[in-house]
C-alpha cells in the first residue's frame, strides 16, 4: 500500500494499527500517527 509513495508521515485511524504496517513505516523513516487499538497489549 505505501511502497510506491514518498511520505514523511502516515496518519490513519485505529483500523490501520498493525505491527506489519507500522514496522514497514518505521523502516522507511516514516512517522506513524496511528492510535493503538484498545486490544493492543504492547504499545509502540
């Protein structure tokens, strides 16, 4: 989804709170503005 877009930040709702997506964003140096789901046991 975000592989072909040059971003500085990614802001989304809780539906996008997934470790795989957040890891990809972090590896590319993109700031994540995704609030955690209420069921998340570890905060990122």
